[in-house]
C-alpha cells in the first residue's frame, strides 16, 4: 500500500537534456565550474544552505529557506521537473541555482543564491541557468520574480525583462517577469560567459566533493548590523530589544 501510494505522490519526471558543465574565470582570477548535481549530493548541500536560513541580510533568510525546501523536495521526489546547478571554485560551493519546466516551451526560474560575495558569482550562475532554459530545455520564455533588491537589479534590470502583470509566478504568487528568446539573445554577448568542455582536472576536482563555503553570509554579531533594520533609520526598535535582552531595562 505504502509503495502504491508513493507511486501516486511521486511526480513523473519528464526527460530533459543535461546541462553540460562549463567554466569561467571570475573577477579575482580563480576558475569557477558550473555543473548539474546528482541527487545523492543534495544532503551535503542542505547542510551548507541551512545556516543561511537565519541570515536576514539581503534576504538570504527567505531565499535559503525556499532553496532548502526545493532541494529537499527533489531529494524526496516531491517536485515536478526541477533542475539544480551549482557553482564551485576548487570544489568549494559558491552558488546554487534552480528552476523547472512548467510546460513545454515555458520555464520557471526558482532561485539564485551566492555563497561568496562581491565577485558576480550569482550573476554568472543565473546566466548559466538562463542558458540552460533557452539552449538546452528549448524554452521560449522563462518566468522570473525577484525576492530581493539585489536580485531585482541583477536579473530583472540587467536582462531588461518584460513585465507580465497577468501571469502569476508560482513563487510567492506575485506577477512574473519574462525572459523571452529575444531578451536572452540581446543579453547573451554581455552576460553569458564560460567555456566548454571543462578541463579534466578542473571537472574532476568539482565532482570529487562539494566543499563547504569558505566565507558564507552569516548572521551579524550585532543585531543593529542587520541590513533590514536600516529601514528604521534610528535603529530604536533594535536598541530597545538589545537593552531588554541585556536586562538593562524591563
Ligand atoms: C542576488 C545574488 C544572487 C547576486 O549575487 P552576485 O551576482 O554574486 O552579487 P553579490 O551578491 O556578490 O553582489 C551584489 C551587490 O552587493 C554588493 N556586495 C554585497 N556584499 C558584498 C561583499 N561582501 N563584498 C563585495 N560586494 C558586496 C556588491 O558590490 C554588488 O553591488 P552591485 O550590484 O552594485 O554590483 C546574491 O546577492 C544573493 O545570493 N543574495 C541573496 C539571495 C537573493 O536575493 N537571491 C536572488 C533572489 S531574486
């Protein structure tokens, strides 16, 4: 009975061409590999995503919580037609991107998260997933939303995406923006970088082990440093909270 029910609960995965790994030099001179993952690599990635669920800065919390859920859903077979790519430098996990096929010709971008900052690693990983949607999954359009101001600038503005107020994105139920083949081709020369095939030594290192991020986004020591608290220009709410925590006021 349990096995029969599992057959009903488990989505029937549609065949999809693999993403051929690629590599590129990032702004600090290091080489980064972007590749698809195997299902048995998910538990270790979850370990690296989990701490970011508590990082308010730049909306890492909501994005990490959703990425965690989507990776887990892939692991336990509870999401339809999802793909997951990772970026690694010397084996170290630097970015995770995912999305899925909604129906023939239409893709959905789910998330992009960068675990090392300031090197456009997330931008390169996002470009790789758009390349996968357009060149390999053969989608005509990809539906995209932003959950953070940096994401809005990086993806919706840099790619000049088309607003689709009539299309509800499955992520959060807000209206979508679309990457069309035309907008992708206009951005390709400027934003999509990387070479194939990946040299054997580089790919072997990436495939051997997913190493932990060396400098992941973390919770600040001082609550006042949490960027979202900057919406309160005086920081009074957090000061009051800290005074209470320290027992200095009742
Ligand atoms: C959005 C995201 C993927 C972009 O990744 P990225 O292209 O590698 O870009 P970074 O995050 O390194 O940098 C983004 C900006 O923050 C600045 N920045 C933030 N922290 C920084 C740091 N520690 N060092 C240097 N720059 C930093 C950069 O200068 C850059 O400014 P710019 O947009 O004017 O160039 C990444 O910021 C991220 O994972 N954010 C949290 C999750 C999220 O919002 N995902 C997207 C949802 S739509």
